[in-house]
C-alpha cells in the first residue's frame, strides 16, 4: 500500500485507544506525540507536522464526540479529516483537449509517468500523445518511444535533434489531432540553471494548460526546495508522485504539495504502464488509515474485466469472501486478479480488510507475479476438474502425473498448491469482515461532526 509504513504507524497509534469510551488529555498528548513521530519518520516537513498535530490535539480536546462513539473512532475521524485537509483536492484535469507539461529532476519518473498518464487518458475515450523533448539523457528517446508503444498512444520525438524547444514545437504540430498532449522535459541530477532556463523556454512554446511536477516518492526533505524552484519558474498546478509501490516514505512529496499550494494529480503504483491511479484524497487517506477505498476498487474491477473479457456475472471479488474458493475458481479468476494489481492492494481497498489485518500477513501471502501466473495456469490445465475442485485430495502420485503432463517440475506443482492453501487460509480469515453489514456498522459508528469522506 502507498505510504505503507506511515499507515501502519498511524493505525498502531490509534489502536492504543481501543476499548476506551472517553479520551483524556493524557491520551491525546500520547497519540499526538506518536502521530508526530510517524509523520516525521515519513519525511513530512516539520512545520507541517506541528501544524497538523496541533489541529488534531485541539479538536480532540475541544470537540464533543457523538453519543456512543468510541474514543478511537472519534480521533480516527479527526485524523482523517485533518489529513484530507492537508493534502487538499485532486488536481483538476477536465477530460477535454489540453496540453500538459511535465517537470522534475532526472530519475524522478517523468518519462514513465508520461506514458502512464497517456494510457489513463486513453481509457477515458480521449486520444493522447506523448512528446519527448529530452536531449540530455542518453536513451531518453528510446525509453519514451517504448513506453508509448506499450501504452498504445501516439508519440513524437527526434533522436537526432539537439534543440528541445524545436522538438516541442514540431511535436505539437505533428500530433495536432491528438486530444491531450503530454510534453516530457529533460531533468538533471540537481536544480541547475540550464535546466530551469530550458524548461522555461519549452513552457513559453508549449503554453500548457497544466504543469505537473513529477516527484519520486523517496525524495524526502529535498522536495520542498525542488517544488519551490519549479513553481517559481513555470508555476506548478499539481504533483505526480511516482514509485509509490516501493518502500519509499512519501512524506516529502506531500510536503511539495503544500509548498506549491497545489494538489496531487496522479499516483504511480507499479512498473506496468497501467499502474497509475487518479488521486482522490478521500480514498487515499481512507486506505492509509485502513478503511478501504471502494471507488478505486470498482475502477480496478471494471478495468480487469475489460482486459480479460470476463463478464460481471462471471467474477465478483466478493466471491472470494464467501468460502467457495477452489483451484477451479482460482484458474478462472487469477488473470483478472493479476490485471487488478497485487491482491494485497485490492484487499486493502475493501473496508475492514486493510490496515492492521493486512499488516499481519506474510509478505508473499498474495504474491502472484505474471511469470508464476503463467506457470500456474499451465499446471492447472493438466489437472482434472475433480482435482481443481478438491485440491486437498491431490497426493504424491498425482503431483508426479500433473508435473509430467504440464512439462513442469513437481516443486512447481507443490508451489501452486501451497499458494492456493495460503490464499484460501487468508480469505477465510477475512470472511465477513468486508460484508455490507460490517461496512454499514463501521460507517454508522463514525458518523457525526460534519466530516467529509466515508464518515
């Protein structure tokens, strides 16, 4: 999950209030101290941490919780609202003709983000195009072209040209029929004068509707200066946070949003061109605090169905929570699950399943990579229907026959059966926790105080 360490730390802090019906000043002081530690450890700017923690402390002591609301739920709602307020709204990106300029340092993920954004716009019925103007970094043209091909979007670049301003001008003219032009610019290892001068020239030619700053989630405290200088140079309308699938802390990128008085446009959540999310603050913070994100879940399900040709009545993620999980189901559903992204991310979006429950799972509990998926499908094709329906009955002689028939090793077959058992055990652990009744109970508990979002 994005900003996973921060989310785990915040949830653990709030869990200290479980079982308490009222909250004392000492409780608030302790919770605020832990929240400060969590935010600082995530590289959120000190001034923002102090401002946020003071707001949480003041509201927790001054506001009266709704009748019957446990102390943890009351403080959780306040933390949720304050974090949403800190991040602000999502960057406005109307689905219409527009030009977007990307800025950022070398290695921030601009080229990958450009293709991902273009892919996202294409899923909304628009015709996007990527224009690569980076003449500084060796291989920039080839990488951008390959990424655009993977995203199946129009592309313009000139590997023989050395004037990025002219490339931008020619790109806009050549791809004038595109609805959305995404202009990728060169980065440097630091904020050098020539980088700023170059992007200012490109900006004057491109005349973008939106300028987005791409920041690596691991940027840390350096995000503040970087965001400030780019904002002063070309004006920053929003931020794209890349590489949130790794172990990056991510707090520096949130600091940049505040520094530029802008907002977040997209989140890069993986290596594939489809691994991008339109940022929505309510869902983002809900996931951070372990409360799910049903809107993002619905979008992933719809996308997976389109990519795999699975009809809605053939596969529903809630089926995994009903106890009817067999290898037969696994074979039919696995490709759709893989297209939705890692299963732990999917479950993280279901209220009641994320948060501390996911924190307790083994790291590889839901790890089904594309290579393993292919091997597993070949193995299951060599099984009988009875074996897929009752995998627990598969013995040593059957494993030998299945491995021989699928051209795989017996160890591969055992790995599949082990993966199935782990997934089955995990899903049984979740049964009932993500039900509609449970979600309604959680929401009713959290109501009150006029907060935004799922409360």
